[in-house]
C-alpha cells in the first residue's frame, strides 16, 4: 500500500485571524496505543493555505524527540502569509526515519500494510494577547475526504448545546474542510439550524465551503438580536441555543469557539459524531443512524423554511 508521509498524522487547524486569536499546536511523539509503535523522533511540517484554499507554503517547524511533547506557535508563521482573514493551516507529524534528504513529501511511500496512526491526538490552542489560553484535543481521521472523484462522499452531522451569547460572550462555529488528497476539489454545502431552549427554530441557513479552507459562523450575526434578547436568562444574562448542522457532501471537523474579547478569554470544544455514542459497537448501525438523522433534519429544516 502507498501513502504520502504527510498523511500519516495530520492536524487541520483554523487560523482565526479575524478574531485576533493566537494559535499554537501541541504535538507528541508517543504512541497513545502502547506497544503499537516504538517511541521515535517525528519531524513536524506546516502547510499554510490561502483563504480560498490554495497552498501557499509548506515549511519544517522542527522535531519532536522520542517520548516528548512540544508546542509550536502557528500564528507567527501564518501571519507573514495571510493577515486579518481566517484560513487553514495543517500540522503534519512524520517519523524522521521516513524522510529521505531532498525527498518530495507528497510522494507516496510503499508500506506492507496500511499504517495505523489513529488516536495520535493534537492540542489546538487559541488565546488573546495578554489573555488566557483555551484549547481542545482531537484527532483527524487518517483518510479524511480521500475518496476519488465519483466515489461515495463522506458526510457530517453536528449537534452541540455549547452556543451562548451575552453582552461579553459570543460563540463561533468553525467548519474545517480538509482532505488528505491534494487533488481534492469539491465545494461542499453545510446546512445548519439553531433552536431556543424551548425548541423554537430561531435561525437556519446554509454555507458553501471551498476545499482546504475554513468557514466561521458568528452566531451573534446569525441569530437576530431581538431573539437573543427574548431568550436572555434574567440571572446570568446569557442566551443559550442548540445548534445542529449536516452535510451530505463532505466530512467536516467542527470546532465550537466561545470568545469573550473584553475579558481576554476563550474556550474551545469540538463535536463528536453522535452515532459513536449511541451505537459504538456496530459500524453498520452507526451509518444507518447517521443517515436517518440527516434525512430527518433535512425534512425538519425544509418544513421550517416553508413556514417562514
């Protein structure tokens, strides 16, 4: 089997320049599944994409020694290439032994069997200058959106109740469109809706996302201000909503970024596919549950649009 070393362990990261957030990534050389891979050094590379999804630069960040962890400042590098606009950056971990001097990292290497680097997680961390740090740990599916043209597409369904707004607090839903296939060219559609705590549909929409780019939904702009005021809690001044999104076109990692710029505070979460909680023991049931949920929400949102 052939695979590019860039795709063994890759971490797509939104660079949220429009929010003035600094970005760091924390990487480890240790195998979380003890005994699967011996500890060894990893070379770290960074791919930086323009807002429209064009690769601008790929650079070597450094090495993570055996049995060690390192943080890398991403904003300092990307800020020289793109400023004030959100875009995508991808961190790649490659075992040092696989890198031949002068080799093209996109060239595929022959493996006896498909290498298993699942569960190699990364810490993606955001902060304001002079503010606190907020981070989240996640892994990326090794074959993310790798299907060839004409093949069956990956898809997405998202649920979260971590969407809150107040005079100082706002929620950003950040959608990542990345593929391990450098020839990937699909523009994908993401449908979304927000409901109040009482179940009322308060906002819905759809966005198109170019490959190798990110899309940020600013909920303070998506939800009408009068709706936010009507749903404000009298005690804490916070308006809370439930978010659902889906796409039949691509698999999107989705981050929920809660920001309070006046406090210099930020927190980050990510969503898990809900079917992995409901039926983790049976992959066919997982796919069936996911497809049924997507169809149900498509019907719900279509009905809501026809009433408005």
